[in-house]
C-alpha cells in the first residue's frame, strides 16, 4: 500500500479518531503499523494558516485509526539545533 496513493484503502472506512497518536486497541506506535495512508486531498488549515492532514494507520492488531498530522508528537530522531552558532 502506498501511503500517498490518492485512492484510500478499504481499511480506512473503519478507522477511528485517536488523540494519543497510537493504536487505541493495543497502544502500538505508527512505526509498528502494517500500513499507512495520508489523506492529502482534503487538507484542513489551522488558525495560523498551516495545513494539516488526516494520517491513517492499520495496526498489526488489525485496528484502524487516524490522527491529525499536526498532533504528531516530536520525533526522538529529529535533532534541531536552534542555537545557530551560539556558544
């Protein structure tokens, strides 16, 4: 399954909205999902005019869930240096 395919997979129909950005059934993270699909055809705009999308996940426990891209917690793999050369 291609996450950026314009046609949603069938498992999206049974997805439930979660606010914790993990599987509501077993607590698995997005990294443990069997499949993912991003609804990029219908962005919603936040108060500061930034787009957000629905991210859908099909978990290894067969539960399907979605959350807003803007609700994604910061990644532990992203390292941003905001000092810009300050010592």
